[in-house]
């Protein structure tokens, strides 16, 4: 895409983006990511995190509530980065850390273009400090938020200037991909990932995942564009008895079951793969912060009775997770079936 074209459309795009609700993975995806990540942690962390798995699961969507419900203006740019709109390309030439980014760009640019990869690194520093000082509430709060931003980073359109497909005439694809598809098909995904691994270079790991996610943006847009060509409008959207297009709970148009199934199939597992990536990243980042904090003992942060009484549910969940499934929480759905 030509830079001049990109700049010309930038302000229009940002304006259009700001009026629709674009979450990251929807409530379904974010809650599944945070919940599943707990089981990839080593035992020294897992039982403490499991004691608070309900909090970690609910808190998964709070960064989006701060953005939309509370209307916190500082929150928005933490959820995305418009890679193609930055002054410097390719991705490898972008500043690695928040300090570098602040030295290079003014506040206005960062607000406009987003700061997701840099904010993830800031949250990592905060989480490491919380572990070091064994501040229980901070650990849980920051860990849950960090996993949200890692989730967003794994949603290809959160790294792209073409945030909601407007530049390519595909408005609405954002929520379709991140919320409607996981809600429709996510119950069959496999949520069991590998054991958490230590990340020796957090900045490098952050950029690696952002780069990978960004590389998928064109593909997922193109796949939908090709699919659109084979559907007429009447078949593309879900209609009610009166013939009006059904809207989700945030007023966004709902694609038809047929169209959703066709797109999901054409994506060939991309949604599930990216959600699994996000789960793995959340566990890896949490684990790395704990190691960098000197592996503090977390077992004395909760009363022994709590850990003991949670044991039964934990065993049940673990058994189910062996088959790739999760239990113990109910997501507030955005789309009706
Ligand atoms: Zn978000």
C-alpha cells in the first residue's frame, strides 16, 4: 500500500474506527485465553493462579471496559499498533521499547498509531516488580491485564492500519473475526497448550508475536474478500423475521451462520491458532516475570484451606483440559444464535 494513500485515509479510518466497538477477541476469546493460560504454568505458580482463576477470567475483558464503558482516553492506544501507518518500515526498524518509542514519536503520534507492543513490555516490568514485592492483588490484576494485551496482539487486525477492513471495503470484519467466530466455533477448539517457557528477551518475544500477527492481516482480509465474491448480500447477513439484519448486543451487524461457517473453514484454523498463541504467550510472559523476580514463593499468599478446597475443582478441570476443553465459567455472549 502506498504511503501517501495510507496517510490520506488515516484520519478517516481512525474516525470510523472510533465509533465502532472493537474489542480484541471479544469476551469469549479473552476469557478463554486467561483461563487456559493458568494451566500452562509450573506448579509453583499454578496453584496460586488457580485460586484466583475466576478473577483472572473475568478481568480478561476489563481493559476493554475501561476503553468503552468507562471511556478512559488513555486506554485506547494500548490495544493496537498501526504498523503500516508508522513512519518507519519495515517492522524491524520500529523502536523496540517504550523508552525508544517515546524518544522517537511525540505523544500525539503514539495516541494515534497505538502503542501495544511497548505497553506489553511496560506491563511486564510492572508484573515483575509486583512478584518481587509479593503484592498479591497487583500480581493478579496486572497478570490478567497483560494477558488481555497479549491477546489483542495476537489478533491480526490489532496490528494493522486496516483495523476494521474499511480500507478494503470490508467494514465489520474485525468483530466478525474476533468475536462472532470464536463464539460460534470456539467450543470445539483445543485450549491445552505447552508448559510455559522462559523468554530471555521480552522485547524480542513481543515483537516476534506482533510481527507474526501482522503477517496474517492481509491473508485473513483476502480470504474474506474472496469469499464475499461468492455470496450475495442477502446470504451474507443474518436476517430476522421482518427481513432486517440482526445486530449483536453492541449494535454490530451479524453475519449469517452459513457465511460464518464458510469464512471459518476458509481460514483453515487461523482463529484457533491465534487464540492458542495468545494462551501460550500469556503463560510464557507470566512465567518469565516470575523467574525474573527471583521465583518468589507464592504459596503463602493464600490460606492453605483455600488451596485445599479448590483441589477438587482443579482436578476436574485438569481432566477435561487433557481433552482440550475448559469449564467453570460462563461467558456473556455478544451474538445470539
Ligand atoms: Zn483490547
